């Protein structure tokens, strides 16, 4: 049996997604900017995908900008908004558990003269809403808080965050990194007061190299990619027809039979938690049910390095991550795990399991059998 529990890093591409990509590469391959009929047919894939994605969030298709993935979406949102609104202020608020594709652009903006305030989190990864209130100033122009943390699955209260922001100043922009949330939650940005929202295709059975940024029609962005003016000038470059068509199909599929898919994933997570939470030397950093993300489970196994765990389980054809797989392979202490109160030693002994609709309870049983066999052996011979 091969068990793939690394779906927060990347998911298996759905067959329907592969099929539409294949068709756009083999048959409808014209440049969507071309004025002939083949170009128009290619452009229709873009329009259909924008419509599909927009419908999942109840927004206008014109508010969807397709990108090369979550990293570009986050960069476009942060740098684009900061540059567009810098005359109103140069203060930005974020949290201590953001993905590198958020904190690195913010580090760049700091070098450009912006001031960045970083909110602390509790032991479950939740920001302090009172601290958020206290951090907002007259020159605050942007708040960027992820909806779901990629390492421990913490879910941030978007409604309350937005309420605090907009009450303090309706002009402050709220950016939500939804890369681990889109496809796992029903997200309605206009209802939640989210102005910018980032998502990525390969987190929901789409291909790598495509994502989108929702940009509320009332928000201005300075483009970070210049060229032919495609996508309303916000993201120039020849439209990636295969990727965008695939993104639309992945979105459609994710929100079909949505509730049953999420229940299945959540049940697998909870089943594993129930069978390991009382084991000596094991600490579960994620919550059961929908108190945390349905698909992310963080586990600390005290006294055994995560790299050792990864390779021991790999020998049994079980695959998961040691921390976040979205950054480089250079070992370093996870900012998120430190933020929730883990020591350096604990952080280096933490693994992340992440699930998809393709996983099964029998796979969870296989993991648990090997967990119960391997952990005592690894502790004995460490």
C-alpha cells in the first residue's frame, strides 16, 4: 500500500483536470489574444474558468485575476496594494504564522520604507483580536492574515478580523491568504469583508503553476508584471489557457458534493487524532473537527527528529512532510511552530499529515499500525 498524506504540499491532479488541460494543449492551443476564431475559442476557456471560480465565491468574474500560483497571488496583493495606497500610509499588519510568500514580500516592503506590525498567536495558532485592534493606526493601509495555516491548520476568524478592520477604518484593505482554505471552506469575500484573496490550483487537485487573486472591484493595485496589458493590465503575459482551464475545473470539482468530501477528510483526521493523542511523548498541535482545518494534522513526536520519521515511514510507502514543504529544503526552525510555543527541539520533531478526498480510512489504519510499531523502535535506537 502507498499512502500519500502530503496534500497540503500538493495534491494528485484530478482526471477531469488532466483531460481539459490535454484538450487545450492538443486541440484548442491558439493564443487567447488572437482575433481569429481559434483565438476566440481559446479565450472562452479563460472566460469560463473565471466564471466558475467567481461563482464559487459569489463574486464578479472580472474580479478574478489568474496567476502562476499562490506565491505570485500573495506578492501581487501585498506589493500591488502597498504601492497603490502608499500616499495614505505605510503601515501594514500581519501575523507571526504567515507563509513565506507573505512575510518575504513584506520584508521587501519594509526595505522600501513600510512599517510592518506582526501579531502574536496563542498555542493553537490564533491571533489576538485585541492586539489587532490596538495595532491599527491612522496610517494603516493593509492587513494580511491567512485564513488557514499551512502547518498546523489553525483557522483565523475572518468575519471578526474584517469587522475590526473596517470599524477602525473602512479604507484599510484586508488581504486573506486562502491557499489552504479555498476548496476546503465556502468563502464569500464580499460577505466577509475580504478585499483581496489568494488561492492556488495544486492544493485542490489542479496543476502546479496556476492560481488566482480575487481583487474587489473597488480596490486599486499597482501591477508587478508589465507587458501586453492582459487581465485588465493587472497581470500581463499570454494567458495560460491549459492552466486556467484546469483551475476552473479544479474549482468546479472541489465545490461539487462539497459537504461529503469535507466530512470524509475530517473523519480521517479525527480518527488519527483519537488513536494517537494519548500516547506518551506525542503532542497533537491541531484540533479535531472543523475547529481547525479538515485536512491538516500537526504532530510532535518528542525525542525523534522529523527527518528521521519522514524516512522511516517512507520505507513503508507512507509520505508526509516534516514541517512545511512549501519552502526550500534548508533546515530551519518553523516560524509557525515557534509562534505557537514549541521549543526548537519540539519544532524539529514535528511532522505534518495532510489529507484529500482520495484518502481512505484503511490508509489511516496502515499509518497507525506503522506509527505504533516504528515510534518505539526509533526511540530505542536513536
